[in-house]
């Protein structure tokens, strides 16, 4: 049976990446297959730099897949042009 676990931060700089890595490691040790999805990449200086969390997850696990998050400026552009339907499909 498939299950979804969502880790949601209560604010900025609360250690969500560290907690996520701990949960991933614990689940992998139990033999659980999992995928990670971060819907929107955290904006970073450097423009097109890859999302840090996704990069760390990919580097630390050979069995966990991590989808590429959407760039914040792309999401903002779609929302400001009233293209919520396009955003939801991506």
C-alpha cells in the first residue's frame, strides 16, 4: 500500500532539509522504497543554481529518486498570468 508523508516547515531556517535526510535514511534502512518531491525550488543567489535540498538528497542516496522542483520565478509568472491550470499540470 502506498502512503504519503509530507514534511512541512513551520518557518524559515528550521532544519527541514536535515529532518528530511534523517527520515529518508531511516526509511531506507527499513527497506522502504521512496521518492522525494519538493514542488518549488527555494530561490538562491546565482540564478539557475540547482535546488540545494534536491541536490543533497540525490548525492546522499542511490535508491531514492528526487523530482526536479519548479523554479520560483516560473511559478510566479504562471500565477501572475492566471495560468493556474498550466501550473497544476507541471
